[in-house]
C-alpha cells in the first residue's frame, strides 16, 4: 500500500460545481450579494470549474486537472485572506475556576 498511488480525483464532485453555479446565478443570491457588496456576483469561475471537471471525467486531460487545481488553490487562498474576528487565547483566564458573580454588573 505504501508504494501504490491512487488516481487523481477532482477536489469536489462535478455536481458540486454545478450546484454552486446555480446558487450563484439565483435571484436570491444575486440580491444578497448586491445588498452586501454593492456588485453583482461573478459566477463564471464555477461554470469553468464545472466544464473542466466534466472534461477531466471524459478525457482525463492534464489541462483540465491543472485548471481545477489552480482554481481550488485560488479559492482557498481567498478564504485565508480574512483575519479572524476573535483573538485566540493562549491560555484560559486566571480565574476560570471561580463561580460567576451574578450580583455585579459585567464590564462591557
């Protein structure tokens, strides 16, 4: 098993790309995206990924494989650009074991 290599598979099934494309094109999503960002969503990448996935399933072409890998890498790097909302703790607060003081108003 250590020497055997599994054949490459797309990161998602092709239907997932088509589903994302349909969701992106839906009126509800378009309205939400316009309301949130002030622009129309760009859905063409989902369609290109779906086409590349179908091409890879049919012909196993390296071009389709490279396109899918590049697209997924771009998608992951876009998600990592955002900073976390909460600052992560390195250790618990020093008084974590004490009972909560319900009588005192909390600091805000």
